C-alpha cells in the first residue's frame, strides 16, 4: 500500500473480534439516529449498547462472574 502526503492515515485497532448482526429496518434506523446524535459510528454505537447490556446482565446475575485468575 502506498500512502501519499495528502491521504490521511487511519489506524485500525489490532485484531478486535468482529460480530455480524441482523437487525429489523426500524431498529437499524433508530440505531443510526442514536449514533448520529452521539456523533459515533454505527459500529461504535452498537458496541456501546451491547457492552451496556452485558454489564446490566452481569449486575442482574444473568451472567455469572468470571472465576478469579490464578498466577
């Protein structure tokens, strides 16, 4: 890949796992509206909402805590 001085360089995070999600049209539209309101990408907004849902599920005891790590 050749990058010229006029092209911005974009750094991509190394090896972040990817997940594909299928959404109803109205859900995708609402997600886009929320992402725009928060000035985030669609992907960032989806990741934030998923993380919040996981945190809530852990707090509610729906997801068991991770076992303590031993060294």
